[in-house]
C-alpha cells in the first residue's frame, strides 16, 4: 500500500507537469504560426533558445511520466494477481462452506444433531475402553481360576491318598485283631514279629511320612492362593 501511495503521488506530480508542458506547447505552436506568417520580431528571435530548452524539459518530463506510468502498471498488475489469488481462495472457501451448509441442512431435515453425534462418539469410545478393561480383568480372573482349580485337584488327589492309607490300616486291624495283644513267649526272651505287625508298622510309618508332606503342600497352596489374591487386588 505504501508503494502504491508513493506511485500515485508521483503520477499526480507528473500529470501537473504534463499540463504545464501542454500549456507551453500551445504557446510554442502559436509562436510557430507567427513565424510561418512571416511576422518575426527581434523578441521572438531572442526567445528561440528558450523554446529549445523548453522542448528538452518537455521531453524529459514526458519520459518521466512514461516511466511512472509503467511502474504503476507493474504495481497494478501485481495487485491484480494478488486479487485473483484471493478471489480463487474465496471461491474455494465458499464452495466448502456451501457443502458444509448443505450437509447441515440435510442433517437438520433428518433430525440429526451434531452435538448428539459428538456425545454418541464419546460414549462409544468410553464403552470400548471399558470393554478392553473388562476383557483384561476377565483374562486375569480366568488365569487365577485355572490356578485355583489346579490347587483343588492337587488337594483332592492328596486327600484320596490319605483316605486310601486309612482304609488299608483299618482293614489290617480288622483282619488281625490279635496282633495288638501279642505277647512274648516264655521260652524266648524276644519273640519274632508277625507279618501283620510289620505291615502295620510300615503303614503307620508311611502315613507319618505323608502327613508332613501334605501339611507342607497345603501350606504352600495357601501361600500361593494368598499371593494370587494380593496380585489381583494390586491390579
């Protein structure tokens, strides 16, 4: 804008100079007519160098005016290109706004509200996040459930072994009830042990050996169960 104002000021000055030059040209033409008519005076002969200098000034002024006009034309051409680019951008933006307006008008006719769409989108995102969280928790609970089921199966197997050992001991005691009241004979100071007594002692020793292992396994299972519950609470 500043360059445009400067050029306009220069053109105004040049226009004023051209007006002065035109006035001088009129005077010069009148003088030439007087020369052609043969009316020459000593004053006119003395003014001949002045007319030559005035012609040089006119040529210089016309050259300056032409240069200023060319500069102004270049500036106007540049501004015209800028205006064309702005107009193209404005047309493109208008087409976009018309398309958006059309979409909004169709949505309003159908009864669709953009705010409702945003709310529905937000709710869907929340539901998807909640679904992912529940799936993760479900996988953790399934893993813990499988681990607890294995512990229960292990306890059932160990308890079955204990029950079988107890049944064997009861059967042995029922078959040989006299082995408990067995006493040593007077002929020998130490009588040999019967087979039933040996089997009872072996079975009792086996049960004594199994009971600590069972207690240890149950305590280990309790500790593992406690660790899994603590881990699930932390998650």
